[in-house]
């Protein structure tokens, strides 16, 4: 794998994709840049923390009501997401420049967060070209 596309200083350990004007480009990213992207993105932490408010519905309605059962499932999902994001932050902080583990890349949203950072970096460098993440590209170019 080549040099990291975001910092250009270290060897890439994962590949992230971005669409430049409709053409897919896959580039290497290093562990430090993945960690920095995860550190700057507070959405995953806020989402998991926000879903913990569902426990108030469970306390008010009861666990065995329809609203209480649904709120409990949502709160548990938020708790799992929160634990995943916190574990990913801790693991990436401890590992430093090492390879990004597969579970962080897939389940802790590291791929999505890194592709967002890559999109922002390319949008700053390149003018007059539409830059999209794979998720954005798939949403706007749905299969017919």
C-alpha cells in the first residue's frame, strides 16, 4: 500500500474510497489519520448518548408497554453503539500508528468517518469537481 492520502507522511494501513466527479478513487489512509478523523467526529458519541434518554420513557411507561419496550430496544442499541465508539477511541489511542482493527473499521463507523474526512480534504484541494463519499454517491445514483 502507498503513502497516506490525507497526511502524506506515513504508510497507509486501510483503503478508503471517494468519488471525484462520478469516478471512484480508492486511496490508502494511515492509522493516525483514522484516529484523528474519529477523534474529531463526535456524532457517534452524541448519538449513543442521546439514545440513552430513551430510558426515561422506559421508566415512565414501563418495560412491558409497547412504547417502553421500543424505547428499551433503542436505548440498548444506543448503549452498544456508545460502547463500540468508546472502545474504538481507546484502542486507536493505544495502538497509535498500528493497523486499524477490522471491528473498528466496520462496526465503529471508522470507514464512514474516514471517508468523510477524505471527501473534505479533496473538496478543499480540488475546485469545480463534485466530491462524494460512497454513501452519498449511492444515494444520489440509486439503481433503477
